[in-house]
C-alpha cells in the first residue's frame, strides 16, 4: 500500500510561515499548512542532506511496511525515525528522490492531517 503524503520542494528563498529546525539546519513550511501537502525546504550551509534532495523536489508516500518497500531499491537516506511513531527512508527512482514513510503510531499528527 502506498498513499500520497506530501510533495517536498527545495528552495533558496525564505517563505512566509517557515519554521527553523536548527538541529537539521533547515527552514520548513510544513505540509500540514497546505491543502495539497506541499512542503517547502530551505537548507542552511552544512545541512547533512544529500545534494539530490537539495536540488530536486521529492514526493512522499505513506507505506505499510518500510522494510519491504526498500527491497531492491537504490537507497539515498537509510531508514531513520525523525520523530516518535514514524520511520522514513529516501530512495532514488528515475533520478528523483522519493520519501517513504511508515507510521508506527496510527495516531501520529502528521498521519492524521493527511488521512484524517
């Protein structure tokens, strides 16, 4: 099962309503602020993010089994947990980054927003 979650768009310009995530050296206008799940990302110098994610948009999908989805895929960012209740990884498909998200907490706020 794959369900659209958001579209991440890198930018170099400040955006209205952005939040600073100092730990990750990124400014974000979160997908929850958009009816269509648009997420803007502006990276600081030294942010530990692959160049492909800095340059290209990525589409994110909620998946039921992250490990199964990664089998045979080109891994860009290894599975990790950016917050409790969610695991994410990035793969490359046809030269484009794809984010896969597995919610281990069915009540996670990011999941509820997209699929209420």
